[in-house]
């Protein structure tokens, strides 16, 4: 299963688009003062990916949410991908 990583929406979500797993990042604080414009402060959200070093396939991911300014809530939700559909991770470019 292909893996697509995206962001800039300031709302975390995971979807399957066609045959690809799409992980959209939330806001890790990059919203700045816009994070305070609504009725509630924008939560801080990130995703931790677990990639198998041998086959470079995504095995699982944790969606982590911490409440916004002044909040006390924190949540972590793990998703483990079935072995036969684990998404391959793209290689990371190194050097110029």
C-alpha cells in the first residue's frame, strides 16, 4: 500500500485515498496566533511513524494530540497496519 504524508491543514486525519494510506498532520504549534482564534485553542497534533528498518515499510503509527493553550488533556492512539498491507516508506534524500 503506498503511503502519502501531507500537512498544512492544521487538522490531523488518516484516510485511504484510492490504494494509498494518507496521513495528514495537524498543528504542532505552527498555526501561531491563529490557533487561538476559535472558541477553543487549536490542539497540538503529531504522528509518530514506526518503519521496519529491514523492508522500509510502515508497520504502525501513533496519532498524538495534546490540548491547546492551558489545556490538560493528552491522547495517543496507535494504529497497527496488517502485515500484508504495510505501506512502504519513501527513502529520505541525503546530502546535496
